[in-house]
């Protein structure tokens, strides 16, 4: 008995020691991965900003997000949820504009930065650092979950963090896409870890990552994640995994979907008012990559013609680039095609390739180039898996095949680009030399370098060099493909213009260096705290868009049509133009169209006030003042006591006739009245502006506020999801206790 007891004690000590050693190793590797990801993030952000100052603030990021983010930040700081933005009319309902993701952690922090910082580039730099850090760390975690060595997983994370579509198209112009793509990577990483072992912290991590992904409002990220999870689950089932276990792994995803229902419920219910383009077409093959761009995934300098913004032209971004090691893994490593993970990678690559080849418009989804990063991610994962687990082989046939592809790629690329951009030939030569150098040092050399065991710092020079090649060719999408604005930290308002109300700009696209309000566009007015009927929205409002005619989602107002609509008299109201109900106290037009629109403006009470500094913009002003969004009332004694983004509090005096109120707020179901003892009718005046009808003899304090109409029913969903998550965690803990008891026996 004593011998048996001593033997058991020794066994327990050995098991405990092994567990502690494993825990220490995980902590050590995790710490290295975090520090590595921080260094990668700092390096990438610094190099991109050195190459092009506003690399991370372009196009949509300032036309839409910068202005709205500042307004959202001010709402959060005042203790209010920014459902509505009263200072920006077009696109002002955040519950419909899912892409702005007001509940996503990065957006909350970025909105606070935008509200507090005087530097217009600060939010973009914050987004870039966080997203590159998380992408790199996620790449490392995905690699480790497939048994890839630590050093190769670190290099994998670096390559994933510099994915060209993510870096050029997302991190600069499309902040929402960068956020959504990043959280899809985090969700994929946590699901892959969950696939290894279903522990409590991994369940919680996957639930939170999926919930944040769903709240990001980036549909391509959500679909990409779901497709990858589906591929993993199908392959697991095909290889004999228990159905119950596969379903159980997906429960955190399902619970996160239930918790995210309030995020989408409002958009779904209000879809009848939304004016988002939808259909099924491939007009111009716009933003659809070619198969060769994806197959040549190993070259950071392979470019093709593409239908992009501005037309069909050479697009000097390596759309399909994943990792330069891909060609080495393809030629000089051998793996079994019966390997479960190789089959899995093949299935995922096939699925993501199909997604990347979808039509330009598929329902509400647009531009399949947005699915390409998922193809690139798993091309990289497959590459490093083969290099980590495969057998290195070399032969004359393989060598000749490898060098032939390198030579052909150089010749084709050189002939394609030598006339339009000659320096690309030198950069392609750099890629060819890098490929040959990697082949020589990693394969051909008598004592080849093993990247899996070499210093991670040395290995990091390869993706760093690839990034340098990309930036040498294309410093940024700005100026070449997309507009760039140099924004001042503050903007002075012209003195002779009435700013006590909404401003309306009909001057078109903004110049490169705007210096006054008449030169701004879209939602940029919100960044400078200028109340405006302008804005930005890919979703629109079906009835508002009939009055405010504009170009694209940037909502650049068409002057003739929009001003003709706004200058019309409002039916049923005497001497009132739509301009007045929109609360426009001043507006700006191009000076060269004054003769065409001037008479209509003067008929609504507007007069020329001031020319811009370069005489190209003419400001018109009205004598009317609109200090609040209350723009019309049948009783002038109705006063606004307090106003926030989501609510208006009014004092209603005693009266004998019914009162009609109109506000310069876009009407959405969800506005309700509180405070008065009589029933107040809230409606859409003209089906687009917020209106209120108060019965005769009803006085006191009236509060009109907005709250998502569906939340009365859907706010229970997050509670149910948390309860479900708790039950799942209890079951996991019980199973772990049972397993330990069985091990002790």
C-alpha cells in the first residue's frame, strides 16, 4: 500500500510538473507573440506614414467616418448612446448605418479620440495600430492551432498583417472594413483554438470575438467567417469527428448571433425606408479580381489591369499576395494529400476563391475583391503548415520548374509595366532576387537555413522586405486612385454668414486643401461641429433622397436638382420653403451657377453674403435663425428647453388650437413623445422630417426622443445568449471535473 501510494504521489507530481512546464511555455510564447505583434504594428504604421503622410486617412475615412466619429464621441462623453446624429442629416441614424458600428470597441475608442483630438489623422493611426496588432496576433494563433512552429507562426502573423487589400484598401479608406476584417481573423483564430480543446476561456473568447465581429456591420467579414467555420466543420465531420462535438464547437457562434440580434433588427424592420442599391449584375466587372491575381499569390509586385475607381486601369496593388514563401512550399516540400489539414486548406481555398469570383453586385453585397483577403490568409496558413510539417525535397526538375516560373513572372511583368511605370521592372527584379535568394539559402545551400528554428527577428526581415517592395511601388491609394484631403485641425467660419442653423453645401467635390466650410463635402462638417444637411450614407432614406439628390454614398449634393426641390413651397404651410423646414440658415454654391439658381434662393429669403477666399464659392444667408432642430411651429411660444442627439425637450404653453411642430431631423419609426397627458401624434412630415401634432388645450413639458423601435422585443436576446453561454460553461466545467476523476482512477 505504501509503495502504491508513493508511486501515485510521484505520478501526480510528474503530471503537475508537466502541466506547469506546458503552462510556462504557453505564457512565454504568448508574451513573445504579443511583443512581436506590437513591434510589427509599430513598424508597419511608421513605414506607411513615412511613405505617405495620410496613409491611414483617405476617401471614406474622412468623407464619412471622421465627422460621424466626432459626433459619436461627443454623445458618449455626454452619457448618451449615439443612435441619432442631429448635426448631420444624411446618414444620421446609426441603427440603419450598420457599417459605423457604434457599439464596436474600436469605434467607441476612436470616437472618443476624434472628439478630443485636434489631429484629423489621430483616429486613423489608432485604428491602424490596433487592427494590425490584432491581425498579426490572430495569424500567430491560427498558425499555432494547426501545429505550425512558433517562429513560422510569427512570420505568418506578419504576412497576414500586411495583406495588400487590408493594408491599402481597408486600413486607409474603409475603416469599417479594417475593423470587420480584423475581428473576423480574431474569430477564426479563437474558433481554431476551440477546435484544439474546448476550454472555458476559449469558449468565452470565441463568443466575444464573434459578437464584436457581428456588431462591426461588415458583411464580407461575417460571411467569410461563417464560410470558413462551415468548411472546418464539414471536414471534421468527414474525418470522423462526432456530430455532437462539431455542433458544440459552433454554439458560441450561435449564441453570439442571438446576442447580436438587436444590432440588425432595426435595419431589417426599417428596410422599407432604406434606399440601398441591390441586385445581381457584373457591370464592368468592377472590383472583381482575376484568377491569375490570386494564383500568383507569392509575388508582392504582380499587377494587372482592373476596373477600379476612376475606370479600367493598371492597379498597382498586388491584390492576391499572401506570402512569398508560397512558391518554395509548392516546389520543395512534400506532404500527404490525405493529411486532414491539407484537405481542409484545399476546401477553404476553393470556397474563398469562389467568393472572390462573385459578380460585382450580389444582392446587397458589392465588390467581391473584399473576399480576397480570406483566400490570401489561408494560402499563407497552408504555406507555413507545409513548411513546418512537410518533408523538404530537392531535384533538378523542381529547381528548373521553380526558376522558370520566377523568370517568366519577371519577363511578363516587365513587358506589361515598362511603359506605364518603368520602376516596377526594378521592383519585380527585387522580387525575383528575393525568391532566388530564399531558394538558395533555404533549399540549395549545403547547410540550408531552417526558418522554423532560426531567429524570428531574422525571419521577420522577409515580410518586411515584401512590405517595402509594395510601398516602393505604391505609396498609397491616395492621389493615384483616390482623393486626398489635407485637413486643418480647426476651421474658421466666414463672418458675414448666418451660422445659427443648418449649413448646406452645393459646391461639389472638395479641393485637396479645404480651408473654409464652403469647400467641405459629405460628413466632414461634423468633424468641425458645423450643423449641416449634408452627410454620407450608402443606405440613404427613400423619401429624403427624393429631395436631396446626390452622387454616390458620399452624398455630394447635385446643386440644380436639390436646390430646385428645396426652394419649392411646402404644401399646406404659408410662405414656407423646404429650405426653411430643413433649418438652413446659410448655404454655399459655386459662384458660376449663381444666375441659374439665385432667383429660387431669393424667393425663400436667402441673399448673397460673401465670396470665398478664391472667389469660387458664393455663400448665401437668411435672416431666419434656427438655434435648435425645431424649425416650424404654429405657436411661436413653443420653446426648446433642452436638446441632445436623441431627444428634444420642449415647453408647450396653454393654447386653444391644435399645434403642429416640424423638426429638421430625419423621421424614423422609433421617435416617441413623453410628458404631456394628452396623446401627441409623432409622424413623418412629408414622410421624411420629424413632425409632432399636439391636441388643443394640452400644455406642459414635452419630450420627443428616439429609441430603436425593435429593442422593446429584441433586448432580451443578449440576456438569453449570456444565460446560454453560462450553461455551456457549466457543462464544460462539469466535464473537466469528470475527466480528472476518471484520470485519478
